[in-house]
C-alpha cells in the first residue's frame, strides 16, 4: 500500500514542512498531532492529524496505543473538540499561556492567515504556540519545564508595542427555552380547554339525550290524560249532563305474564267479556310495527272497582284517572242532549253539535315504571313528563228543567192513552219575546245514561227532524199576509160556498154553509174554512204567498243548533199546478217541522217580528268566563197592528162554541191558536195515519209563551192528543212562571153578520 503524504505544514517559525519534516514530526503524525505523552487534541493541526483517511503502515504499535489513549481521553468530554475548533484550534488554557506577539508577528500571522487562504497554514501557525505544551508539564521532546526554559529563551520575543487583539470567539447560538415553554404551555392549555368544552357539551347539551337513552327502557308508553268535558246546564244552572271522576283500566301486553289468568280475574270486575279482554292482553304490534305497550280495557270505571283491580296486583295492568258522563235526568231532554261514546266524543244531539266546545284537549303522561315483575306503577321521584289537559267549555241551554220534565210527561201520557202504538209526537215551548226554547220534548224517548240499549229510532228529535204537512195551522199565515198587504180588514167578510174547485181537485169545508153566506174572518178561522182561505189566497197570488211563507221561516232550517235539523220545503211558484192554488193555502204541498211552526206563530205573538229560535244561551270556558250566544237574526213580517188583529181573530178558535180548538181553552186565560190536520210524507210518499196539530199562545192579549204540539197517530185520533196536551202544557207554563190570569174577557165574535 502506498504511503500517504500529509499536507505540508508550517513550523513555529513559519517554514513549510513536508511529509518527511523535521525530527519529531513523525511523532506528531503518529500521535494525531500530539506527542506520546499528550493524548488529547489541542488545536486545528491536531484535529487534522486525526483524519478519516486511516493510518499508514509506518504507524507503530506505540503510536496506535497513544492514539487509543487520546481517543479515550477525548471521550470524556464529547464537546471539547468542537469547542476547541470554534476557539481557533486551541484550548482555553493554551490560549491563556500563549505569549503575546509583537505587532510584526501579529501582522505576519494575520497576513499568513489571510494571504495563505488555506486552513492548513492557519492551523500550523496557531499550532506553533502549542507544540511545546505537554499534558503533564513536559515538552514535545520529552523535556520538563526546566529543560524547556532555554528553548523558550531562544525564541525571539519582540518588544510589544501594543496589546494584541484577542481572537474573536464565535459561540454557538443556543435555543431560547422560553419559546419552548410558551409553546408547551399553550398546547397544554389548549388541550384542557378542548377537554373542558367537551365536558360541558356532554353534561349540559347532550345530557338529556344520554339520559333519555337510559330512561327509554324504563318508561311507559304515553298515557292519555283525558281532558274534563264541559257540562250542559239548563237556564237556571241545573245540571243536565256532566262528567264525574272515574278511572280507566289499561294493560301493557309486553308485561302481562298470563293473559288467560288476567282475563279471568278482570272480566267480573269490569263487566267486559273474557274473550275481548284476552284479545287486548296478548302481545300485539301497532301499525308502525312496534310492540304495543298500551291497550284500553275499560273506561269510566267506578273508583271502588278500580281499587279492586289494583288489589289484584296483576303484572302489566294499570289504572289511571278518567271521567264518566252522567245524565242525572236519564230520559229528561235526552232527544235534545244526545250522548257521547267511550272516547268522550259526542255522537248525537247537542253533545255532537257542540262537541268542539264541550271537549277539551287531552294531555299526556309518560312516567318511569317499576319492576317488570310487579304491576305497572310509577316510581316515586323517577322520570315524569306530563302535558296538562285543557278542560272543555260548558254550555247553558235555554231549556227550563222543570218545564221540560212536565211537558215531556204530558206528551208521553197523552200519546200512551190516546195515540196508540207506533205514534210519534213533539212539543215545543217558546218564549214569545225572545224565541228561546224553554222546552222541547219528543215521543218516544230513551235513557241517555244507558243509550246503548235504546232503539235508534227512539233517539230522534221529532221537533227538528220530523217534517209534516202543516194542514190548517198554515191558514193564519195566509190571513196575516192578506192583512199586511191590505187585501182584507179585520172586520172583512167573505162569501162562502160549500166547496171550491181548483184544477182537478175540489176542496170542501168541514162546516159547510149555503152558497153566498157572508162569513167573518173570525168565523172562518173558528171553523177552519177551506173555501174562505182559498179565496183570500187568490187575492194574494202565488208569488206573494210564497214570499210570506219564507218570511215566516218556512222552507229552511231554523239553525237552532241541533244536528240533522230538517229544513222543510216550500213549493216554488214555477212548480205550482192548477190544484196547487187550492192545496198550498191549506197547508198541503208544504213540508215543515214543529219548531218552524212554533217560530211562525211566535212571530204573530211578537207583534209581527220574526226571531231565529235558539237553544243555547251562553258558553262558560274553563276559567268561568261567560260568553253569550250570537244574537239571533230578526226581521219584521207583519205590522204590530195587523199582528194584534190576527191574534184576536185566532182567539175565536178557542172561544166560539163548537169551534175546532175549544179543547185547548184555559180557564182564566185568553188563548189564541189554531188546529190542523195533515199528513206525514217520507221520501215523497205519504205515511198512513194523520198528523194532528195545535199551536197557540197565551195570554192572547199580551202573549208570553207559544206552544206547538204535533202528533202523528197511525190509527187516527191525533186531535184528541194535540189540543188537550197544549192546554195542560200551557196551564203549567203560565203557573210555573207566575203569569197572572187575563183581566179582560175574550171578545164576542160574530160568525155570520
């Protein structure tokens, strides 16, 4: 292997030396730039002596050992070589001991460093001052300090003219720990802030969701909290219908352990067939596919019965608050009031018509339930979510409970005694000044408290749903229209005949007179002359007669507030035939309800002013605030004088001997009214039997009340019901409201002047 040659070096005197060098140079090369006694590196030259080129073959074992010793010494301080290099290749101690050079030497050294431009020359010049140092006070040649003194004396030490500028030291720039501390502190605080925010979100924002997730398995399905339904009162505040506290029994099929055994235990208490209970107790799915956890078993259960159910401690069976509809009067005004279903929704009558007013808004309750092994029970202090129910409003009717009872009793008795089986009847009592319905009775009736056992036909309100041909009770309307139009006067007479023909029909009087016999209006009214009425109607003409029929309220529903009210029908003029000129004035080809007839007569009693009948007086909300019903529509049909004259003419019906309405007369009171006989038409076909009516008012000189009695008797004899029933009802009404007897006597009437 060829011998490597070291770069040329400069000795302490500045001469360049080659690889062969001076004596002792081999020792420096062999020891990495140090003597055998100096194991460490002290300058740039020594650093260069240790090169990565490897060692030459001429290196002796002693040199290798010295090199190993130097490396071991250097390993004690791993940063020392680097610091020495940065210090200019000399250790701090060597720098302190280095003799100060003269200006010439300083300049020569500076020129050598700057002019040479090579790092090797600079290292040689710096190493020149360190070659004589030893690690243990010995020189490079192995001499001690004393032996080296002559050598130092031989050096030319020029006189220092000025102090040598110390070599500029370049220290490494250490990192600023404060920046690292700030960064670490910021990251740590950021981490805690993020954790804190997340904890707040979990504890505050997301807490309900996580809580609900655990509670969901322990809560019951939403249980309906029934809203108390409003009551129905009469005009005096007496209760006609109200709700009472009760309980409902329900089941959670998912918790019922033995449906068969539970049904056996509950059926006798609830009065529900066992088969129906089993169907509700077995597990089943809702429409959305989820298992049903709520099924009704019974509603409106008495509190005592509910306590017995709880005492059974059946798994999955629960009891909660409910209400039950009670009708204290049973059949009192039942056809008016109607009833509700199991879900407290009105099905018929006023309960159905005013269901949106009476019915409140149900609430809802969700509670945390107990152990599945026990019956369904709320855990005290557990989860509970409840929406309060909003009670419904109550309504106050114009009905007088006492009067209603008596009118209903009289009508039922008359029909049972004289009407025969299969008959229907209605009676309406109106206040002649306000048109308020004081009583409205129907026959047959039913028990509204036990409506499911009744015949649907018995639940019909005859006064508003029953349409008939009014017959002769229509005649006063023709007389009143002629008076108002000035076609006749109260003292006018009409020449009568036994019969009159219109078209292909001949109309006869039941009390015929000789042809050309003059008869007063009172006489024609008392004996219900068909011929005289047709002649007066001829003076009116079809159109005016039709207009007055509508003005009196015929042909359209009164709007009293009952569902299914019939409007009746008035024959349009363009549908009149030749015979219609005779039948329409007599109350045929006309369909009306008993309530419409009562309102028409009340118009005569109210000095010719028509008012819309009303059955509801006011409503009372859940806070007790009373709201009156809407004001009824009114219109004038007759003048007050003509209405008074017509009432006087109508008094003849109950006062003239052998008149048609003498059975309706009341001792001590003047009564004005009219009898009538018609037919009942269903689906355009007449029904067998006759419809007998009597509609009147009292006291006639100052009417306070109007009563209409209409009875359909398949076997005839309706006249034996209507007039006597009117008499008894009116007598009780006048006494009930303490109306004093009439002071003046009824006028004397002349039939044929």
